[in-house]
């Protein structure tokens, strides 16, 4: 399974309509070298008991460690799932 380490939310500057997205270091990903920083696609499911996140692209990530407050990150993941997309500023 793909693992995501040091998970945080950060602003993806897009010249307007900037997105607040998940960001972290990936291991076990078929397209990226280990410990490459990635922004997973929009979350669609999250299991708090196992820290397994499923994205709109169909990828599944095990959130292994959190780079900031886990509670706040989990709350934001839930908001993004409920809204059907990452928060836009």
C-alpha cells in the first residue's frame, strides 16, 4: 500500500481559486520515488480507525505520520469529503 508521511495541509497557489490540499512524502507509490513530496487527489473516503485515505483517482494511502495537529488534519479531510473537493480560497 502507498504510504504518506508527515501529512500536512498546504496552500496550492493557482493564480486565483487556490486550493488547501493534502501534502506529504510518499513511499511505495508506483509513479514516484520514495520520499518524494506529493499532493494526493481529492479525498473521497477516510477510515479514522486505520488512517486509510481513498482519493477520487482511486488511489489508497495509509497516512503514517502527521506533520502537524492530526485532529485538525482529520477534520479538514472530513470537510473536503463532505464538500466533494478541496477547500478553495
